C-alpha cells in the first residue's frame, strides 16, 4: 500500500472514532501505574537536559500531552486526524495541538527537547518506519530523549471496527522490541532501555527509551 493510501485510511478512521475513542481512553492512565511511571521518568530526562518543547506525535485526543504538561513539561500534540485534534483542543483548551503527519513532520531541525510516540507507530508499515524515525531524529536536539510505546508481536492485522463499534480501516503492526531497537540504532539513536509490560494499554506492550546521537 502506498503512503497516501494508508495515511488516508488512518485519518478517516480516527476522524470517525475520535469522540468515542476519547471517552473510552480518557481515564486510562489512572489504571496503568507503570505507564505513568515511565512518562514521569521521561519528563525527568527532559527537565534534566534543560527543558524545552516536547512533541507528542500521534497524540490522539491529547491525554498523554496533558499528562506530560501536568508533570511540568512544555508538551504539545500532533496528530494526523483533524477530528482527534478537535477533541484534544476541546478537552485540553490550554494546550497546543496541530494537525500533521509523522511521515512529514512540519517542525524545524533540532526544535524539540524530547519526543513521544505513544502507540502511534502501530499503523506505520515497516517500509516507512525508517523515514519516520529519520524525521524524529531531525527534529530532536542532540541528546534529546525519545520514548516509544507499541504493541508487541510478529504480525499485522486489519482493524475494521472499534471504539464504540464505528467502522475503521487501519492495519495494526505488532513488533518485537529488539527489532524496534535495531531500527532506532540504524536511524541515529542510542537505545538506553527497553521493556515489555501488560496493562490496560495493551495485552503485551513494548516501551523503549532512546536518545538522539549527535
């Protein structure tokens, strides 16, 4: 599938489910203490490096952006879906949210102090992962922390319905942490930690902390 096709399917799908998605996941961090702890650690890394703007790429309705803001991080969100951005702005009116794609990030080189992609790489085909990680590296400051979370596995499935029974057409790509870590290394990052966990976020989730190499 070409880039424009899967981007269009992903955008339309999340526009369709935006309101119900936000309602179902709004309080999920309250049920996931390990995820909260990981986000707190990420916030500490950003602050220890002097702070600065942090991009939540694939932010959806903005719950992770808002949590990072609560932790004292200057976080803003970017999402492919205008519907998701509309909900994020409604639910978190004091924060900044923009429509954009991780395949073509409209951010200046070295302009962010940290970057989070929270279960948002899961719809990106393998053939496009390298290009996305190159954008992440470009916009991060040297030494800036990157935090990725994703579903762990070896297969891709087509999701045709979700979040209140609404129709969707998105492929969900599950990946092994070692493979993701290898792609990060190839893309100019130093992987500092990787883990798997089970929680309300995923039957088996992966989490990786990395930093942009100079």
